[in-house]
C-alpha cells in the first residue's frame, strides 16, 4: 500500500540551493534541495548515529565491514529522512508527480554487493510507499568504472577515469523512459567542486527529461 505524500503539508525544514551552470558540463541552473550540511573531516559526526555523515559513510560500506544490524538500522534512519523530505520537494516543485532516479556509485553496478547498494535500495523502497512518485531507481546504471573521487587521495579511488564533461553518458546506461519525465535525481552527497551531479543532470536533459530537480542527503560544507 502506498502512503499519501500529503501535498497540503507545509514545505519546511528542508534546505534549498541552486546548482549553477558549469562550463561544458551543465548548461542551465537547476533547483536543488538537501537535508543537512555534511562535514567531511569530522570524525565525531561520522560516528554519531542519525547524522548525515554517519548515514552516508555507513551505507556506502566501502570496505564491507559493517554489520547487518547496523546497516538495517542506518537504512531505517535514511527512510525516515526520505519520507519526510520527498513530499516537501514534490510540493515545492508544483509537479503532479516525480520520477525518482539515483546517481550511481563510482564503480560499475556489479562491483558492489547488496550490502553496498543499500542507499539505492532504500530510496527505491521509500518511493514504492509514496503516492505521486514513480520508481526510476534503475533508470541509470553504471557499466564502466569511474574514479571514486573522495577516496582518491587515500589510494582507494579505483581504476576508473576522473570526472570529465560527458562522463555519465560514457559510463552509464540511461533508460529512454526518462524522456518527457519530471525527474527527481537523488545522490547521497553533493559536493560543488566534484561536478559529478552536474554532469548527470545534463545527461538527463540530453536524454529528453522534461525537468530535473536534484536532492542530496548531505551537502558538503564549503571550506572557503
């Protein structure tokens, strides 16, 4: 059974920003939302349950060292955030419905086990429970490795290419179903200087999406 997304609920407690055009990557500005600031170097926050730092790092499960119970608990915390935020985004956009897609992880889909894909599967499960949302979480699938930028300095970045204009269309399969759809593109973390999300947004426009709205659980706090 789907839960009503309650379009009459006031749009509060969600942060908004605008993703600006980036030369050769994103051609027009896009409305964007995020749940909370992300402090990448804060070890205390990373170890605090329910913080965005903890949720993001835990669900990545980069080294496959997280227990099943911890992953399930953290997935529940993410579910609560999404159930609160997604209806507010829908209301703010004024769209009748949104098709939800998820930015793929840096490596090809088959390089991750099910306990490393919990961010995506949690988003999918939430979308299936909400009215006015369509599940497009499998509309973009990475088939070729790219560099894991946030792990590059520590030597765990992998063997893929670093971000470049058009990398999404070169390394991912995007379903033609996105054409004429109003897309809500979700990522776990937005970092302005990475340009991964900007490139994916433009790829959806190039594939004929009617509109693209962006949402991330965390947004990296600028150091400048």
